[in-house]
């Protein structure tokens, strides 16, 4: 009964079923999810040790159960909570990632709430993006506004609301990249509906945070000092940067650059050889259905690959000079 | 009052039930992948896959009606694709005489129908997989697909306590309901903000209780020798029927894909 209850009340539009995302898009989601889960497992093992499984397991059960706690809003609809932001604030980012992954995995496996092939993106949307957004926004606002009860409320509310919106944004982008929903319609619908759902998330999350703050503030302290805050900040900043770069790439001109223009004018452009091997031909990802998103994603992935390579290179260099 | 969060497993001893969980999970994933890779409009291939689902439902004894009834769960999400008949360019199917004539295209309708059918048959196979595989076996099957052991353990622990915590939520909701008297005709229930905060405090108190419960559980485990890893008995290896199913499955899905792309 409780599951039927929670099915009706959950923001169903975020649990993507199989068939709505194309296979290549799904695989990208899985790659991201696998990398992030692997990192989260390492971080939490160091921090929690033997407690890792019992604590995270029970808290995952809590999140699942808490998603059924609702409050009537109007005319039969209810507000309720996804739980990513709350988990991130109280547990720290990487524990929260594992907790939400377990919840999403179980919902898909046992209740077919969310597909199996598309679970990678469901995990990234509801388990990673909500957590990074909730955690970073809360810490930023709470820190800037003085760490009082008021700043807790503001940070928690804004963090929770934004976490739902970001997850909705990502879902709309994935649907558009798969050719299922046009980007403009998807964005409007997703962001619009979840702006309301996010209010429910914000109110419940803040209510929970206030109770924890007044009875066990040490738990909130533990959440603040959980490991991986800096890596969460880096990853969040990296993702935000990638998004900004991508959005600005929109403004990039389609006209040929200097050399290409001269080659065209002097008619020697045909002597150019084709590359042996195309990764992102013409700054696009050929398997993505939507041209705009294809271009944006190519820029984002390209930026991340360059960043990743530079980072690895830097680490190798540091080890060489240190050793 | 006990929660009716039921395990979806339907006990049986059919040839499907007796397969190794790795085969059941692996073939389900291959099935869903095949459905996903099929081009739009390959209705013949979709029918073949649907027939496969029905055959498995019958052979395993789970029953066609059980699968069909539960398969409509993803229906609300169909709204995501509902604009396709209107936005995908192509030959006009019909024109709706509102707002100056909205065109519905054939290509758009085919794509819309394809997405819905693919999603529907994928869900059905997932329902069957859960119906013929007990949950612990399913987790073990996932382990064999290289999902990390700590994550599997967390999920299995979560499953163990799901029912306990869901019962607590039911008690919380019942307690709230029994304190929520309303006089007919008079407004009651406070403001939305107040109701939301009450719900929030319910969630918060449940979180605290879960934390403290997890501490007690860990202490109980540690005092019984827990050192961070679960140990389990060795599992049987794949037998010849399992390999047969695997090979037939791969050939079957492969040929469907090859045929539909030619």
C-alpha cells in the first residue's frame, strides 16, 4: 500500500522508463554513474569504515520510506520529498550519492519505477545532480549568511528547490538528446512542473533540517565535516564551467576562421586530407538526435576530456618531481 | 498494522525459474537493449519481442494477465513523447481543426507509437525478471555483472530494513491522521506551509530514529564479529541449460537486430 501511495505522489517525471532515451545516450549516463559511484565508494569506505554498509543501508531505507511522507496541497495533490538535498546536507555528498543510488536502483529493480538501461541517467539526475546542487548551495548560503537558524532555512530551502530544478533540467536535456521531446517544450514543461514540486521538497527538507538542528546538531556538524567536500566542489565547479562554456558556444560564429577562409578564397581547400579518425566530427556528436545539443555536448565533453588529461598529466608530473 | 510492500517474486519451479540469476538478469538486460536499439517503425520486430515476453510469462507460470496489469506503470511518462506527432516533420496524417489547423505527421506518429511500444515491452520483461527471481538472487546476479560488492551489500541491507522503516512511516501517517479532525464545512488543516513543516518534522524525526537505529544495528553486528564484509556460501555455477539459454538468447536478439536493420 505504501508503495502505491508513493507512486502516486512522487515526481514521476524524473524516473525515466526504458525506451525514452536512446541507447548511446543511456550508455553515456551509465559511464558517468559508474565513475561517480566508484569514487563515492572509495570516499565513504575511508570515512565510515565498517559502518559503511549498515549506516548507508538503513539510511537508504529511510529515504525510500520518507518519500512516502506527504502533505496535502490542494485538490487531491500533495507535496513530497525526493530526499537528495536532505541526504547531502546531513550525510555529506558521497555518502548521499550511495544512499540515493541504492534507492533508485531498488525502485527500478523491484518496482519498475525507472528503467534498467536508463538507470545510469536516473542515478546521475536524482542521485548526483540533486546532491551536488543541494550540498553546494546549502554550504555556500549557510556559510555566507552567518550559520544561524535563518541561514539554515534559506540555504536548505534554496538548495532543495534548486536540486529538483537541476534534475528536471538534466532530464529535459537527455530527452531532447534522444529525440524524444523537443528541447524547448521539454525544458518548459520540466522546469515549470518541478518549480512547484520543488517547493514541496524545500518545505519538507527544511522542516527535517530544523528538527535535526534542534535535537541533534552534532549530526549536521558531521555532515559538514564529511570527506569529499572539496572534491564535490571541484566536480560541481567543473560541471558548471562546462555548462557555461557550452551555452556560450552557442554564440560562436559559424563562419570559417582565418586559414579556412584563405583556403577557400585561394581554392586550395580541397587539398586538405581527411583525418584518419573522427572523434567529434565538426564539433558534433553524430549519434545525438538534436543538432544544438550535439554541438553543446561535443564542446562539454571535449572540455572535460582536455581538463581530465591535463589533471592526470599534472598528477604524474607531481609524482615524478616529488619522487 | 503491517505494511503490504510485497516482494514481487512469484514462486515456481519452471524451466525459467530454475535458471541461474545471472542468466535471468543478463538476458533481461539484453532484451531491453535490443528493444532500445531497434529502429522506429519496426513493428514486426516489436511484435516478435512482445510474443517472447508472452511466451516467457506462460512458460514460467507467472501468467500473461499479471504481467499486463503491472505493465502500465510507466504510462504517465508517455506525456514526455506526446509532442512527437506534432513536431517531427513529414507527411501529413491528418489536420486537427483547432488553432488554425495543427498538423499530425505520419513519421511523428510512428515514432511516438514506437517509443511507447518499446517502453511497454521493456517494462514487461523487467516485471518477469523480478517475478521469477527472488530478490537476494537478483542482487547476486548483479554482482556477477561487476556491480561493486559494497553497493550490492548496501542495497541488500536497505531491502532488509525497508519494511521496518515503511511500517514506521505508516504509523507516523496514521498518528497524524488521527490528530487531524475536521469539522465538515469549516476550513481546517492550517496553511500549506504549516502542513509542509509538519511533514518535514515527521521526516526529520524518522531520520534521527534511523540514524540511531543504524548505530544499534552496527553495534549488534560488531559484537557478533562483523568486520566490514558479508560472507556467503558458494553459489552453484552455470549449467548446460543456462549456457543454452544464453546462446539462444544472444542469437535470437542478434538476428532480430540484423533483420530489422536490413
